[in-house]
């Protein structure tokens, strides 16, 4: 799926101990291989579910459902109680079934709402053996993606208002749909039967076995699943269309609302390629008879890897060639590859507990990116994955970071684990490890891991064992520091008479007295003069400092070649100047790596901003997409710090002087046989130059918008998001109303999002005040409606208005938020600020209003705000000195 105190010391002795521990390295824990008995969790393991037979009857008009289930049990110890999960559902009855005198007992039912636990108590003790427990229950169909949810939409062909049902169970919401053992270690088989309106199509994990017409509607019986955790159960229903294909004996379907099936053609073709690729890579065929990819027009905003029935928010699955951009196509393939990777990583083999979530999400991110790059070299996927790695590294440098394997005490804390560390650091580390072990040995280890743990659970130790056995290398000893410790290393390279030395330390930003840490770092390096065609040398840095083998001090060596490693590099001044002078000779991956590290060192107050800007200046004649994506992202971040500062126009003028020549080479219109990357660069530059108030770009965007209003075909789908963003940013009342009318009119969820995002980006405060209340209406799906508030805060540069609105309308916004949204909404709105007092305000608000599992997100957001405040005070005066000096230097040439 896609992204979740120090106690006061009583005695001075404790203060002293705490102080001393700041200077002691953190120790690594020795994780054990998977064991059901020792896996963490809240539920006892004396009663284990074997299979569920579930019957559901949704009432769409009442937004409610009733249900019953019979659960086959393995009672392993004598007991009078059965404990399972239930949340926001009522259990009307429960009784034990079996073949002896203990059967037929009705249970006393007690539900602890705060713990989401249902306890069934029986008068007679139940002896060990096989039993069944039957339960009757009822619950609510939710507006947000928690358990069973509804999505309202306009039908494509008729424009009539319709409703579709869907489910979102991960991490802990299966218990909102039916009572269950809702922890990932309790794998069981599931058989679903549902009654839906006669004109509905119902979808679940397995194929339909039979359908029966009844007075209450159509009764649909699905086949039984393999053993799997409860969070993978899926149920969707509505007036649906579908298209199908078959690959490796598996029926693949794209399921959509009426009239949209053909826009799933690209996803269907992609899924067929991806499935075969994964069958071959893993050496284990996809084990279910069908795989449906289901487009839902609301309820939640991402995608979920339910086994055999992946659910997608509509605009990341459907591609309309007349309306969808190349960026949409790239997103569809990438998300599909990620979710289909989960059919192995997560579904076939499931992490035992949420502290190992990265085994699901980090692996799916890495595998999805690998697959996307394999089939789509035109997108330069791995090269541009630098941006994702930088996002993880930025968080990892803060004190609020956490290890990849982070402690998760209870399932209520699991949502906070779905973040950039789990996904993106996990992906980045796996890429580095694959590079170090070699693709062949790495793949052999993955196959061994899959074969050993299929239809079961695992821990990270199981993975290290499999990779170690395949590669004959001590993988566990190398990998432990990367997954069990927080943070990332900085490798400093210095010249000495004996050669070039590499010294490691913990890389931090905005931290005081961070704990010292050490890693085992595979360092890839190369003399620039040898060229990119020469294989890199690899050296494993296993201690604090070492001399690079077989390297003379005079060589112009670059570390972390090909940008595969997850570490920062700092060069001494003389060596940095050598790299600066020869930067044009570097391949794109090394250029962007050098830029990224230099900027990070500026953030950490280890380098002046002039070093970064001088390096960026050397690439003025370069047309590399990944290079300018990094530079525009950095300049945009700096520009954000200037909000409200009278010197902002001067900085924006400098930024335009750097970007405008590149855009003039690229132009507004594509050239014949143009590379895909050039088109993506065009979009990036239009958006950024628009943000930097380039009057030529603004005027041209407005002109194209007027032509679009007369004839939409005049504006290519690739340019629509960027042109509309520019138009919306500088909109007046009339333009805002035009965008609103377009958003109301279109039935395309993708188009609707583009129009409303453009409205939310308006810089005019009065327009922001008109946009914010739209989040309370039904004009957008619930998950997208709340995002309007974030867009106003960040893209529209109106965090004060957005935060005031978010607090005042909390009761109306909260039902639209899913479990992840509830812990992230407030911190995301507040990320629009760069004043330290706002961080304190967020922390105070969170203590009074947010659940305890929001603590991690609040901590990260508050630290980011304080960091931006400090960086602003330090950086802006440096830039104010550098720009005039640069301008004078350019004028004198």
C-alpha cells in the first residue's frame, strides 16, 4: 500500500546516565527467524482461526450492512474465552459449534472499544480441538477508506449519480467489516458470500463460483482463498464494466464503473507484462486463478494490494489518451508494478508483525521500480529515483527519524510505519545491497526466501539468511546496521600522502549531540578520467576510517558512482574543486548525486550555499531531465523560504536566469521524434518558471488556456496540468470561476483533480477563502476533498488561512479522512509554515486533538518546520550576498 518522551528523570544519577549514552553507539538486536508463538501482537494464540465463511448484506441507502460468519478454529489450550478483534461493529450473537457436548454454547459478548477487542465468554470450558464459532454482526458503510466504504460519482455515459462500494483493510480495518483475528500472523482461508442489487457486479479475492437471484437481490458466492491475513480481504460492488486478458494461465481483469473500461486498456497491457516478469523473476507462479485491478472513484486515495483484487483510486489506473499525460502513464505503470509485486512480497509471504512492514513495502517499492525501469527505459526510472531517495534521506537526517525496522508495540501504531523510511529508504537500501551482492546472487536469495516462506510469514532475519546462503556472504552482519539503526552515514574523503581516506560518521541535520553510529558501507568509486564505461571499484568500509585501496592521491576520484549507495559524501575543498572543474564529464547519475550531496551539506551547515549554486551553474548547457528535476526542486524549496520576504523577487529573477535558457532550448512544442524525457523536462520547467513569476511563461500559459476553452484539443494532455497550474496560480475571480465550472462539468476523476488543484494553488487570499469550503462539499471524492486544504496551504502559499480553516472545520473534515489521513492531515497542512512558533502550535494542538499514534508524524512535521526556520535565517543572507556578486561577475565578462 501507499505510507506512520523522554520521561522526566527523578535523580541526577539518571541524568548522568542519559548524558553518557549520547556518546555510546547504539547496539543492534539479533532478530530471530519467524516463529508463530513469539510473534508480537495483542491477541492470545491459544485459539487460532483456520477459515472464515462470511456472508455480507450491504444496505447502500442506509449506509449500513449486516453480516454473519462461521469461523473454523483450532483450539490449542483449554479455555472459556475466545478473543478477537472488532471495531465500530455490533456483535448480536456468538456461539460455539462442534461435535461434542461443548457445542451450542452461546457466548457472553464483551467489546472493549478502546482496545478494539471482543471477548466471547462461555460457561463450559472448551477443550483443545477443532471447532467452529458463529457470529452475527452489523456495521456502517463509511465515507472514508476504512473497512467497507462508499464512493459516489457521476456515470460516464449518462451523468447519473451512482454509488460504488469498496474496502480498505490495511492496517487494522478488517475488524470494521467482520469480527476477526486482525493481526498479520493469523493467516486463514476466506470464503465470501454477499447479497447485492441485481444490477451490481461484485468482486472479491477469488472468482465467482455461482450467483443466485433472491427476493433481497443477487446472492454472489466466491471461491475460497489460500491462507492469508485478514487485511487482504477485498469486496467491491457496483454497476461495473470490465475488460480481460490472460497471461501465464491467469485471467487479468480491469474493473471500472460503467463506460470507462476502455480507459483501462493501458493498465491491462501493462499488468500482463508485469505478471509474466514477476513469474520469471521469483521462480514461483502467481498462485491465484485471477487478478483483478479495480478502479474506485473515491473512498481512498491510493492503491491496495488485496490478493487477487487490487483496488486503485481511479486516476492511478485509468488512462485516456485524449486527456491523460505521460506523467499519468508513468504513474499507472509504477503503481501497478508496486501493487503487483505485493502479490509475492506481502501476500504470498507476509511480514509477521508490523515492525517488519518494510518486508512488504520496501520490497514492493524496489521491485516495482526495477520492473518499471526494465520495461520503460524512456522514463529513466532508476536514474530519477534519486528524488525518492533524497526524500528518505532528508527525513533520515532528522532526530525524528526511525529505523527501517521500527518498534511497533500495538497494531494501533502500525499506521505511522507507512512512511518514506519504510518505503523509500527500504527501496534504496535494497538497491545498494543488490548491487553489492550481484544481481544473480540477490535474485537466487529472493527465490530461496519465497520458496521457504510461501503461504506463511517471515521476519527480516529470514531474508538475511536466504540472501547469505545464496551469496555466501555475511549478509546479516552487513545489513543489520542499515535496517536496525536510524539515520544514514556521511563518508568524508580526504587526500593524504598515503592516498585517499574515507571516514564515516552519522550525517545529521538540525540535531544537537546525535548518537554516534557506524555502518558497513559498500563504497563504489571510480577515477573520472577512466569514464563511465569502466567498472567501478567497490570497497567495504567496515570501520571508522580506511584508505581506499589502489588509489593515488592525485586521481580525480568520485565516490558513490552511479548513485546506488544510501550515504552522503563530502570531499575536502581541493578535491571538490577538482570535481567541480570536471563535472561536465560525469554521467547523469553522478551529476545528480554530486548535486544532491552538496545541497544536503548546505542544509547541514557543512558547506556554503555558493558551493551548490556554483555546481548548478556548471550545468547550464546540460539538458538532462534528472539534473534539472533536482535543481528545480532545490530552487523551489529555497523560494518557499522567501515567502513574505522583500528579497524574493531578486531570488526568483536569479532562478529564472538559470532555468530560462534551458526552457528556450526545449520550447513549448515537442520536436519530431523527441525523447520522452525531453517532454517531461518541458513540463517541469513550465511549472517551475510559472512558480517563479516568469511573465513570458504566464502569458503563454494564459493564451493556451483561452484556446483550450474554445477547443480542448489545442492543449496536449502532457501540458494540461502544468499550464492549468500556472493559470490557477495567478487567477483572478473570473478565471477561478471558469476553472470551477470545468471541474464541476467533467466526469473524469483525473481531470477533476487537475482543475481543483489549479484553483487551490491561487495566490490571491480571497480565492483561497472560496476554495477551502469546497473541501466540505461532495464535489470531490472524500480523499481528494481534504487534499484541497493541503494544496491551499502549500501550493497556494496560504498556510495561515488553511490552518485556521482546518481547525474550525475539524468535525466536518474528520469523517472524510481514512486512518492514515487522521494522523497526517494536520501536520501536512502545517508543513506550509517555516516559523518555529508554528511547530509548537502544532504540538499543542496534537496533544489536545489527535490520537497517540499521530506522535511520529507530528514529531517529523514539527522538526521540519523548526529546521526550515533556522535554515531560512542562515541561508537567505548568504544568498543575498551571492546573487549580486554573481551578477557583477557575469556582467564583467
